């Protein structure tokens, strides 16, 4: 009895020790997440109800900042640009990523090389890549040189400098750089499709095109959702490229003004912290909704 | 239940693949469907087409990089032409970028920031990951849920609060804006890395630790001597993911260091250079090459770990 009791208390002491060590080990990460993620979330919510400047609270606005967002032409412009960007970039990235994944997933020679090559643009940093793109798409750049030689006459269009093509050029740039990432996500899902499904299709005499559309594509459903959401979230947050090519202004003629760029300018240049936070909350709501939808869909779909 | 407390934690689907990738170090590639006899000829011509197409696409993916490298070896007048290769290749642009435009300094800043952030993330995410995977303490599930929840918060939303916090840090009342410490502080550890480490530790059999426990090893010693050496692939994935993220980071350096050129990183330096010297293409391309080559080298040697890291980071989106 006494033996059992003392053993129990040793165990108890041991588990207290284990718990204390556990808290100590997670203390810094948890503190960091609380201070630099959770607190900012609450703080942003709080000050989005105020006119808030560099020196702090100016006056309480209630939902005034949110009402202003609804009537802010420049925000509307940024929102439309961002949505237009997403509508083009998301399906393109998905299609290209899927095509690359299906190709690279075959028993090919140099498969590792191809996979590495397609993912490489995603490894190089956004700013370095945008600098390269700015050069290639400049009025004396490689693209115009190519067009000139095809047309047989000089062609000098400044792709990032013209409001009619600036955003489209960023779209093309990012479809190129991120399709490799989408390829990796699709590859991970492709691995989960059992090979006997394909064997059955081959025995039934289904061609590869038919096999793809009738078997692979539907079985990739979880992958489609996942890639779509990752791609949409990434598109909503487009910033680096737009900032670089426009020098931070969102020009020419606000053609590269995106939600995050507008948020940045409102906060850093305009020092309108309350209003910028309200924009951040709107963006957060959009992203959170999408993430929840993704989690729900993903929770139900089995990836195996 | 006491034996498998990890089952109580919320499952996160997309990461299963990442976990497997981390464990195996590479995507397990399934065998392609077997061909059917009599179809071989069309199969063969199809293959040839596929290879040609693939090489063409790969070439298309590489042209911009090739072009930036050759341009960085050209002179300014030559850079506006269509010469594939420079007539008189020279490293003048690199010399200019490094000495006249301070890319030397930006490079060192980038190295410094990336190395420190990577080391602190490695240590804290593995230590925390070990605790979440193995140690039992009240509130563990709640705290782990908190880790996952941070993944949902976009960093743009944190811009204003973090900016204000750095200007006048609560309680301490110090100004960390424009300091390296400020950058380190907000990048101590990432939820993605912590998550990746925890998932990996869960796959390691408990026998190893039990042996260590019998030898009288404490928790930290078990983590340091037993768990870390077994977690090579996950540590590699976290290293690459974090280093790449910090090396290419533009958003936070822009917010923290804007205006103080002595603290600029390569991306910030390139931005500043581009706005000041609009068309000095060879120098800008030299800077791009300087920014891309280190990460490209790491990529070439550790490609398989990139795959694991990226797929896991996908949770973050």
C-alpha cells in the first residue's frame, strides 16, 4: 500500500516535471505567436473602428472606416484589379501546374531534371525575378526584339509602363513563376491515386487522353480544391511584383494598384492606421472564408 | 488514450503528403501504367513528342535566367540589343554593382538576416515540435490549435500593429523599427516549421527515447541527443524553407528598413536601384544573378527537401 502510494506520487511528480518542461519548450514559440500574430489580429480589429494616426487615436468612427471602404474609388479599383488578376491567374496556374505534374509524373527519362526546371522560377525570389522581367519586357527588351523580328518592323512597347498591359504582364510573370509550385501540390495528390485504377483502364483499352479525363482528373478532386484555394489566397495577396514595377505607386494610372499595395500605401505613406487596418480586416475575412471552405472540402475528401 | 494522445489533435489533411515527403525525402513516384502490346509504335512517337515538348517548355522556363546572366556580362549599349551572347564579356557590371552601388553590403545583410532567422527557427521549431509531439502537458491541444490558427492570419493584416509595436515596443518602450533586432524578433520561429517538425517527430518510433530514458537522460538531452539526429530530413526542409523565405523576403524588410540603406537586403537594394537608375540593365541583372545564384545552388543540391518544405508550407497558402 505504502509502496504503491509512493510510486504513484513519484509518477505524479514526474508528470508535473514533464508538463513544466513541455511548457518551457513551447514557451518562446507560443509567446511569439501570441505577441506577433494573435495580438496584432485583435489590435487591428480594435483600431479599425477609429481614425487612428501616427500619434494614436484621433476619434472613434464606429463602422466609419468600413463604410469608407465601400465608397472609396481607389479601393474599388484595387479590388477590381486584384479580382481580375485572380480570375486570370488562378485557372491558368492550375491548368499549367496540372499539365506539368501529369507530364512529370510519367516514367520519363530526366524526370528529376524537368521537375527541378519547372519549379526553379518559384525558388528564385520575387524581386529578382521581377527585375529580370522588367528588363525582358522593357521597350528595348527581349520580348519586343522577338516581336520586331517576327513583324519585320521595329516594335517598342513598354509592357509594364503602359496601363493597358501592366497588370497583364504581372499576371503572365506570376503564372510562369508559380505554376511550378502548383505542379508540386498536384504531384503530391497524383501519388495518392492507386496504380491498379490505371491498370484496369489500360485493360479496358482506354487511351491516355481518355484515361486522363475519365480517371485522373476526377480522382484529383482534392488536389483541385487545395491548389485552387492556395492559388486564390496567393492572388489576393499580390504585392511584391506590383510594388517593384510601379515603384510603389500602383501606376501607371493605378493599373497595378492591388489591395495589399493600397493597404501598404494607406498605412506607411498615408499614416492612416485605422483605415489601413479596416482594409486588412476585409482581406482577412476574404482569406479566412476561403480557407474555411478549403478545410471543409478537404476534411470530407479523402486524400489517402 | 494515454498511449496515443496525438490522436486527439486536429488532423490536417493536405499535410499528410508533406509528411510522407519529409519522411521519404522525395515524392514517391508511382509506376506509369503499362502499355498495351501492338500500341508500341504510337507509344514511341508519342514519347518523342513529349520529350520535345518538355525540353521546349524547360527551355522557355530557363530563357529569362539565361538572358539575365548574359546581360550581366554585357556593356550598357549592348544590353539594349538582341545579341544572344556578349561580344566582349566582362564582369564590369558586377564590379559596378558591388563597389559603386553597395550590393556588397546588401548581400552581407541578406546573408546575416537569413542565417540568424534560419538558426532561431530551427532551434525553436524543433524544440517546440518535440514538446507538442511527445511531452504531455495540460492545454497542449489548445496551444497547438493556436499554432495552426496563426497560419490563417495574413501578414498584411499584421502590418500596422507590428509596425506600431516596433516603433514603441510595449512595456519596454524601445524603438526597434529600422533595427536588425526588430526583424529577428518578428521572425523568431514560424508556425509552418513548428508544424512540420511536430509531424515528423510523430513518425519516429518511441523506442529510441525509452532507451535514452533508461539511461537517465533528461528531456532536453533526449531532444538534443536522440530526436534531433533522427530528424535530418525535416530539419533540412525547415532550413531550406526558412532560408529561402528570409532570403527572398521583401515585405518586412521594406517596412522595417525603408530609408536606411545601410540595412538594405538584396531585394530592397534592387528595388532602390531600379527606381534610381532606371535603365542600367547590366548592373540590375548582375544584382539579380547575385540574388538568385546562392538560392539556386542550395536548390540544386537539396532539391528533394524543397519539395517537402513547399508542400508543407502549402497549408499556409
